[in-house]
């Protein structure tokens, strides 16, 4: 067909062009260079002592050596950043000195922390639990005697040691006779606040060199530990006050340590010979002061607080002091006060001398001997006055006994557990002691003797300590270690006989929660189902489950830890009824989320199991129904991701109709979560494509009917989505799927729906919480849409290029942003589509779909319509360029648009047409008129045109090349 009259776009042989665009292989000589080869650096520095201006290389690396590794330098203690800073300043890199005080202090602390390993649970981990557990609503009091102000520390001018000692002793005596301050009617929080204020006062007094005042604070706080007026609060009081003692002990030790650092710091493992006389004198002075405290309890606690300072005085100081302090505790009359005093002594003892086990054992055995006092008249009268029952009173001992036993059992041999069990038997299987033994020793040791422990628990007197608490402690050990296999069923039966008889729902679930893990770990769904049934039975009356949501969630978590086969899990008759106990919306949703997370993680295979599907639909529906107007977007997104994760695991194989029915059910169930609906549309589109692939022409009518059903599903679902760009993309995707399945009318409906939706696109959209212009997204969509229109055949009733015209009309009528070139860029993007439509063979096609190339077969009228539309678009573009020329601020926009149109004409236009050729040259010159075009792009484009002009079929470009000149801004 002759060019110039009807066809304005040049004819294209796409296959020949594809072959010509293949890159040619060319040998490359790298020599010594390779992009992955390590870079070698030669570091040249000016050597000191040389003449000014002369340089020499202080270090260099050859091409064969590997570059230095910046991370490996950390192994020798050097800091690469410090080295860099020093090098930049012209100084050699500083290497940390091994004898620096800060470094020694750090290493000293690390060594102290390593005295017990990381497997030893520190006191700090127990502190919060004790404060939370032992609370009270009764009013508390603080009775302080802080002394008068007549005793002042002497100034630095005092040199007489005897005078100094006498003055300090007088100050200590004044402490006993000073003013008294009593704070009454304090709540628990007020009490904690006041103790913290005293802790701060201690630090401030120490920082201001008021050492005697600091000691007074510590003594007075220690006296508070003799008060058991509100006995339920005593363990928490112990925690708060010993914090002050710990602070004091640390301040004294660090003070004496610093006195030994002149002229050089102490080595890490110093001996008494390394301590100077001044430090020794100061240390002795502290011990003399403490020895002068008249009352036993504060003297004991304060000396224990500075126990570590004995290292400065004697090699065996700690070893000698621990037995003496242990014996002193025997003078404390109240068994509860004595128990916690022993716990504190064991705490400081295990920190400074963990190898001295004899002291730990002696404290423990003394504690056992003191148990007979619990039945004495004094304690019983105290309990009557405070209205405290014996079981509650015994639990007050738990933190102290547990800690002492933990220290004793740490890395202890298994034979020690046997010895402890024997001692427990001699005490008629004291329940409190037995409970602490099971909690303190390694779970492996306890599990190996589980049957023996059960026998001992049976023989315990339940009046003092409930047996279900003992089974709870045993269950915690069995959750971490396995008993002999032959004994497991017997152990479970014996334990559950006791647990199921517990009347209090809170006590029951606290114990049952622990044994659920043992059941899941060693037994099948039958036993677990039985346990769940028993829990439901105990917690359903009076809606007791409302007070046990935390424990019930823990039960679910333990079950999910061991049961990852959800067909087995959901086949338990009592599992879903168990979930129904979560009546509180927020808790129920959290439980469902935890189930979904485990399901998505472990359900790696596709499933169609009806048991799983029904249960998971119920769980997902519960999550979905929790969404309301107040639900945060992040929460909606989280729930939607979980539901989508479930939907992706569902597959009915080649039962496509069942799969579509499931999607219909899911759409009705999850209509409020847009990401779920989007996933369902994608699933249905994939289903339509899979149907066509599998059937491969067989049962064509049935297949076509199914595909139309899929299209109807998408057509109904998409309008319910809120995001307009999501709707646009899904309309286009669904139209492409329908077209690929030869459903032309459905494809036509999707594409027309997308075109009709364009006027509703807002000027700005929210992206990750920020408003952004929508033009970029809209242009991307339209370009994708235009690429699809190449293979969409014209509807016989709507005329030539009706979809293209409809799209361009919408673009024409759309209200674009002011000073926007988006509309013109759409017109420029439409020209390649029109050029491709004018070819005898299209660039791409869809199997079994007759595109316009087949329908029109190069009909002149069809080509004429394309040319008319192209001329109209080019006219609109040129008018816009002229309008931009009237505005000096728009020169850069004009240059960019002119160059874009030039590139389109060069790639797709028939430049043998003189008008097109002249237009291309004019556009080139316009884009370079003010030197605003990208020079590199222009040079490459010009080289490409010259290269094309050398081809025989493109020789007509040679003349145009002569008129394409590069211009720069002057």
C-alpha cells in the first residue's frame, strides 16, 4: 500500500526488528580489573622527622594481598572510628591501654557477673513478680528516726584519727536518740514512692559527702524490716528496702575501690596485699561503725550489704563472715523476718562467693528448724489479729525459700535433690518445702522422680498448703523435661484426679493451664479433648471464664504449640466450644488471630478439608465481625492479611465450581475488608484462566459458562471496593481475563466500566497516610489500558475504535490539575497504539480472538479513521505546545513534550511523508531551542537516527539527520 496518502505510520516488521535489537557478544579484556575484585588502597602518610614536603608510603598493599577487614580489627580491641579520627588529626591510632581504670572496671564487673552463669535466674527477674503478687489494700506506715543535726562530719582539715572516730561514734549514738518521724495511712503505692525517695536521698547524701547521713538512712530503712504489722505486704517491703541496701553496698565498695586506684588501679583479681593502707583504714572504719549499731536486725542487714568489702581486708574475710552472720540470724524471733534475712544473706553471698555452698546449706537447714515456730503461740496470735489464714501465711515464705533453694540447687549434683527429698520426708512432707524443692532443682531431675514426688504430694497435709499448687509446680517441671515414658499416663491420671476436684475456678485453671502442656506434649487429641471438656465443665458455671481469659489464652497457646495438623485439631469435639468461652470481643479476636498465625505458618499444603474450612471460616468470620467504625486501619489491615493467608490455602483442585462457590460464600462473609475482596477477585480470575488451561477446548460450552460466571462474580464484587484505583486495575485485569477466555461481551463490559470510572478519579489520593497527586497513577493506568486495546476487537454495533475514542473523550473531559501536561502525555501515549493498529500484523495477539487486524484486514477506511484520529491528537498536542510558548515559565515543559512527540514520530511515523518529516525536525529544534533538553539523551538519539539512516529501508532519514542540530543554552 503506498505511503503518504492513507498510512501516516510506517510499516513495521516486528520480527526483523526484534532480531536486529539483539545485543552482539563482544570480547572484553578486563586485564587486572574486575568489578568484584577487592579494591587495594595505598595509604601514604607524612613521616615525622622528614623534611617538609617530602612524603613516603607508610603502608601499602599489593594487588595480591587481601584488603584489611574492618571487622577483624575489633578482635584486638581497636576501634576503627577512633583510629580514623586519630589518623585524620595526624596522630597514630590509639590502642586502648590494658591498665586503664574504665576498662578494668568494666572487666571487673563482667567477671563478677560471670561468677554465676546466664542459666542462673537473677534476683532482678524475681523482683517484679514479688511486687505484683504480694499486695495489700490496708494502710501502711513508715517510722523513721533520722537523728538531730548536731553531729556534722569534720572538714578535710581534721587530721586526728581518734577524734574522727569519736565524732562518728557520737553521730551514731545521736542516731538512736534523734527526732522521730512517722508517716501514717500510706497506700501501697505511697509506701513504694516514699521508699524510692529515701533511695534518692541516700544517693544525694553520698554524692554530697554526707556519709554518716547515708548510713543513717540505711539503718532506719533496715529497721522497717522488723515490722510485720501488714504481714501480707512483707515480701514486697523486703524487695523495696533491700534495693536501698544494695545501693549502699555498691556505693561503699566503689568508694574503697577508687581509693585503691592511685597511683595505679587494682588488678582484676586483686589480693589484700594490693590494697593500700588508706583504703584498708576506710574499710575498717565502715565495719566499726556498723558493729556499733545496737539493734540486731539493722546491724545484720547493713553488714551483709557491704559483705563484699571484706576482700579489701582479708583473704578469708567473706568465708569467715558468712557463718557469723548466719548464726546471728538465729537471734531473730519472728520466723518470717528471719527467713527473709537469710534470703538476703544468701543473695549477697551467692554474688560475692558463689563457691561457698556451706553457708547456703546452713541457712537453709536453720530455716527448716525455724518452721516449728509457725505453730507457736506468738505466730498464731499474730495471724488471728491480722485475720490471715495459715495457707496464706505460708505462701509469704515462698520467695525467700525459693531463692535460697535456687542458690543451693544451682549446678548442684542430682544426689542433692535426693537428700532434700529425704529431709522433706523427715518433716512429714512439708508442702511449702516440697513446693520450693520442685521449683528450684533442674526440671530433668524432678521429671526423673515425678512418681516419687506424686507420692510425697499425696502424703502432704493439705490444710497448710493446697495440693493443687504442688501439682502446679510439678507440672511446670514436666513441661520442660520428660518423665519416663512408662510413667506418663499414671502421672497424668494422678495429677488430674487432684486438679479436677479443685473447687475454686481460679485455682483450678491456674493448675490445669500448666498440665495442658504436659498432655499435649505426650498424648493424643483424645486426652487433650478430655482436658478441654473438664476445663469447660469447671469454668462455665457462673461465667467463671470471664475472670480467667489470660489462663484460657495460655491454654490455646500451648495447644497450638504442639498441634499443627488442623484437621486433627478441629476434629476435637470440645475445641470450638472451648473457643466459645471467649465472650469478650477483644480477647476473642486475639485468640482467633493467634490461631490464624499458626495456621498460616504451618499449613504449607493446599487444603479442601471440610472440617478445616468450616472451622477456619468461623474463626475468620469472628475476626471480620469485630470490625466497626472505630477500628484502626492498621488493625483492619492486620485482620485482612490473616484472612487472605487462609484464602490462599484453599483449593478444590479441578472442582472449579466448588471453588467458585467457596469464593461466593467468602465474599458474603468478609464484605467489610477490602483487601479480602481484592484477593477473592484475583482468585476468581486465576480460576477462570486455570479452567481454560485445564479444559483445553473440551466441554467448551460448560467451560464458557463457568468463565462467564467468574466474570459475573468479579463484575458484582469490584464496585463494592472503596479504592478507585483498585477498582480500575481490577476492571482492566478482569477484562483481560475475559478476553483471554474469548468472552468478548464480558471483556467489553469490564473495559467500558473502567472508562466510565475515569471521571471519578480524584486529584489526590492517600498513600501510606500521606496525600499525593493522583496524576502519576492515572497515567500509568491509562498507558496499561491503551496497551490492552490493541488486541480488543471493535464491537460491531459501536463503530470503529469506539473504546479508544471513548477513552480519549474521557481524557478530554477530565478536569486535570492546573498547569498540568498529563492530558497531552496521554495523547502522545495514544499515538503508538494507533500506529500499531495500522500494521498488517499486530505486535501481539490473543489465541482464538480475532483482533482488528483480522476484522478489518487493512481496510482503507479503517486506516483512514486511524489517520484522522492521529491528526486530531497531533493537532491537540501542537496547540498545547503553542500555548506553553506564551509562558516563559513553561519552557522546560514545552521542551520535554516536544522531544517526547519527536521520539514517537521517529519510532512510529512514516518520515518519508514530507509533512511528518518537517514536523519531526521542528519538534527537535523546539525541544533544543533554549538548551533545556537532556544533552546525553539528545546525543544518543541523534546517533541512533544516524545509525538507522544507514539501513536501506530507512535511507530517507539521511536528509532529516542533516537538519537535526544540537543547541545549547547561551
